[in-house]
C-alpha cells in the first residue's frame, strides 16, 4: 500500500481527483483500488497484484500523474515569484510580458531559443525525483518533498528564468531599434524612390534600383548611416537592413520565399511601404 500525506486538505483533494481520474484508466489491473482517508489529508493506494505490475505499471503511472500535477499547480507561480522578487520585475504589465515568454518556452513554442527546445527535460528531472521517492518509501510526504527534494527541478527553473529575462531584454532592445528605424524611414527624405531586394537567405541576396542597377557592398556601405546600423558585428558587405533603412526608399519590393528575421524586421520597419513578391516577378538582369 502507498500513502500520500499532505499538510493541507485542499492539496489532498486536488491530487486525489487528478490521480483517481488518471488511474481509472488502468482498467487492465482489476486488483488496484484507490481510497482517501484521515480527514482529507491522506490518499491511500491499495494494490494486491504482482510486484512486477506495481513496479512497471502502477508506480510509474502514479509518478507521472504527480509530476503533471506539480508542474501544472506550482511551476508558473514559482517562476513568477522568481521574476518578481529576484529580478525585481514589479510592474504588472512588464511582468506579464516576461511570463508570457516563460509560458511559451515551457510549452516548447519558441524553438528558435535553444532552452525552449530543452523544456521537456525539466519534466524528466521532476519525474525521476518523484519515482525515486515512491520506490524507496511506502509513504510519500507531499509538502516535505516539495520543500526538500525538488532541488534539481528548481535549479532548472531558476536557469530558465535567467534565460527568459535575457531573451526578454534582447527582444526589448530589438523592438527599440526597430521603432527607431521605422521612425527614421517615416520622417527621412527618401534617397531612392524604390528599391528591389532579391532575397534567398542572408548569404544570397541582391539589391537593385528601379533601373536595375545593382547596389553592391561599396555602394550600400556609402549610404549606410552609422547611427542606423542594425546588424552590429556583421561585415558591412553582409548588412541588409541597415543600408536599406538608411536609404529609406518610398517603396521596397522584396522577392523571396522566406519569412525569417530579416524579412520580419524589414516588414516591421517599412510596413505599408513594403511589397512582397515571388521570385517569378523579378524583371531585372543581375
């Protein structure tokens, strides 16, 4: 028999409902029963089947259910507390923006961020800790486990919070620069009425004016304003956004099949001035 003891009855009731709902699916194990006792603060799991069934079916399943409950109940609030208290994000709107990014990363919805691709690991870390507790004891103490036995899991969440803060700050800096470039494009006198960008990717692109004259690296560099350099650290010949924003054409035509960071940034800067076209619409010889 396995007992799961709680300090607070509301935790016991919540976990009981979840475990009962999930374990009801184990209909192939008729010898498994599930009860709650002692003033709503203890869950008793009675099992009369074989040790092999317990070891390889019931106990791993219980560990998985408890893992899901802890993640759903505590994870977001734990990260939010870190962001509010350790990193001093006290303003509600800003904190919510950070938490939105954190939730996306936990859900694995930001694959461009390496840490988001590893988000499933924190569930494995927690599951292993719970399974170990269930393996070594007939009683699982819920609150002491949360307090003393989740070190590796909490360390992962602390690291994740640091990554989230760094990513949020970079995104804020990116947005600030984009806003500055958009403001420049809106107010500046265009140095060219229209530009045409053939863009396969960051390495393969071509920029021409409406007469079809190619703007090579030297000409792009000549028109690039130092205050408008977006691609810090890139060789001038590799810059795309900075020279185009400096030229501030009245119309920007982009021929591409991509929707990467370069295209998204140009779209944010030029907005209605940007016209996206297919490669088939390119009418210039380069």
